[in-house]
C-alpha cells in the first residue's frame, strides 16, 4: 500500500505488498491458482503485453510476497522457490558455472553442502569449505576462478557467527559476489543487503511461516545481481505453491512480533540452562559467554529463538531418557514455528575445514511460544531422567 522509507519495520510488515483496491477492497491478496493467462488480441499475445503472461512467471499472489519481501529486505528484487534448499540452489546456480570455484563456510546447513558436493560437482563447480571464523583471512583462499563466497551466520547447528563485513570487504575488492543464508536472523535482525551481501537466501519455512505448515524459499538480490537471478529463476520455473505463498503473506504481518517473543523466550531459557550443572556451554549469542557474542552485538538487531548447547559427557541411554520423556519439546528437523523443538546433532562426520569437538552431546533448541515456566519444568524433569540414567 505504501513504500514510505521512513516507516519502521513493524509498519512495513503490515502494509508491504498489499493492494486492497485491486482486490475489490479485500485486505489480503487472494490465492491465484492457474497456468494459462489469456490475451485480448493477437498483438497483445505476440508482445506478451500483460501484467502476467503465464503461471510460472507469476501471479498477483506471487507478486505480493516478492514485492513485500524486497521492500523489507532492502533488495532490488526477490524470487520465490518451493523450499529453502531450492532457494539456495537458485542462488548458487545464478553465480556459478562449469570450471568455477566457490568458497562455502564449513558450518553451512548440511543440505547445502550436499548440493555442492553432488549437483555442483557434477556440473564442474569445485567447492572449498572454509573456517567460518576466518574473517578477512578468506582472501588467502581466493583463486583466479573463484566466483562466489557463501556465508551462513550463524551456522544453523553450531552457531558460529561470521565477520560478514570483513568477508564482504574482501569479496567486493575482488569483485566476487557473496551469498548469505540469513534464515536465522531474517532481514529484521540482520539486513543482509545493507551489509553489502549480493544475494540473500531465506527459508520462509521457518520464521516467515511461523506455524510449521508450509515449505518456501526466498532469494533477494541487489541491483547488480537481480536481473541474472531472475533469468535463472525463469529458466527453471521453480515455482512455489500458491497456498504456501498465501500463508507466508499471512505470516509476514506478525513476523516481528513473533520474532521478538521468540527472542525474549529463547534468552530466558538459555539463561536458565547456563546455570545447570549438566550443561557445559550454551551457544546463545546474547550471552556474553557465547563465542559469537561480540560479532552478534556489533552487527545484529536481535536474536531469534534458535540456539544450541553442549552437555557434559553422558551415556547414550541417559541422553535418550532426557529426550524421549519430553512433553512439550518435540523432536523434529525444523524450527521457527510456534512450538518448541529439540534435536541432537553431531558435525564430526562431515566438517572438513574445522574440527568439531564438543565436550559432550550437542543439542539444538528452537524455543516456541509456550509459557517459559512450563518449558523449564519440562527440562527440569528431563535433567532428572538424565541424571538417574547416567
């Protein structure tokens, strides 16, 4: 409805991408399902003289989310994909071709690593994984054929925070595009493009959805890269489903409110966990004891509800007792919904540039919207089971 640059983020989230009077006054853009678009005349058909020309190119539903996300992210444009991983694939295929070399953080989302080690490798693109804490030292890894640097800050499991400004400065000096998986923070807590990132990837499946009921990916790009990104998208016609887009638009309106509540609740749980004798370390960036705290405090506007911890050494039986008896924390490979989740993880089997050596089992928590005292009571009972079995 408005593109006033002076509006604050929460107001933009409510109004961006909405055009009620194009929809008979209805507040929300409806779901447009369809493939065929009709043209009124032969001349219009030849010239593709229409706002939309075919379902894969876009619909009013698609356009509403693309426009809104571009405004919120400070991007030239956005494309939508059917999952977060599909969005990552679009971004990588936009910048890399056969014979190229790319640099990818060793703490990257594991399916991204799999895509690089399979599809990109078969296409003749070589990947080098780098220490996420390398900062400006990444210059030493750049080759004449390096065509992209892929960042993820923080890492989605081990929570390393990268020095994005330092890496971006090196990349810009070498005219190498940067891609950032910004799903943890969203543009609200880390405005990627304002920090010099060329292409930003988000899994809308997570916080944009907020309800664990859709799959969606978004890639936003600056003016230098959007035209090429859009061409890659058009070549694949990698379309997200209209119902998922509609649900994402609905989730968009309350995104900041949910993020701030997840931040508040996540920190409350993290502060409680720090005091537990069974816990060796809590990896929550708002805690001064977290290794990524200084970078987070310098660069980020908030912390989402996703964090990790390392337990002190315990048996597998004790860990199973801890996890299997949880009533409020589900075990599932996602996050960002209204429900709390926990999963164990172990990076030792696939890290190549860094050594992952926690003192004990590693757990990743996504704190939802339940009452924190109820979550703490559930965890207290879990620690009691762990102690009894250990």
